[in-house]
């Protein structure tokens, strides 16, 4: 049996995921613009912040997978997201800034939007739909 403290923890992870993604998704598009235009110091600072946020997101997904081990969509989204991060890392290693921008715009944003929609659905499923808005 799951105790209330664990329920509260997972509810907080879901709520924080929704809040983070609602702020981060528009910023990812702006960051992509910076890479299309040639990254300056500010772009690199925002990129580093984004990577920290992505690490937090991956950690949160791992915790949620423990609570919801049969949630195939959650597992699939995590695999896809981590794959896109690996591609982003490779583009970074190759200093391919246009490919980085394309990945952010056309691959990572759609995955983040899917993660956001799924997290909102999970909040509803857990009876926490008031936190999804």
C-alpha cells in the first residue's frame, strides 16, 4: 500500500513537471532561434539552464516510472526523450548549431508537449486535476 507521503511526493513531481514544461517549451523555441542565429554567451547560458532542467525532468520521469511501472506511454516518452537528448549531445560535440536548433524545434519540443499532455492526464488520473491548470 502506498502511503500518503508517497502520494504527495508523486503528485508534487507531476505538478512540478507540468509547471516546468509550461514555462520551458516556449523557451526552447527561443533558444533554437539563438542557435540558428549563431549562439552567443546568453544562448549558451540558457542552453546550460535548459540541460539542467532536462536532467531534472529525466530524474522526475524515473521516479514516476517506479510509481507507475505499467504506464507504457510514460516509459516510451522517456526513451524517446533520452534518445533526442543523445542526438542533441552529438550535434553539440560536432558544433552543428543548425542541427541543434532543428532538434530543439522539430524533435524536442513535440516530445516535451507530449510529456506535458501525459503529465496533465496523469494528474487527472490521480484525482489532482486542479493542479493541471
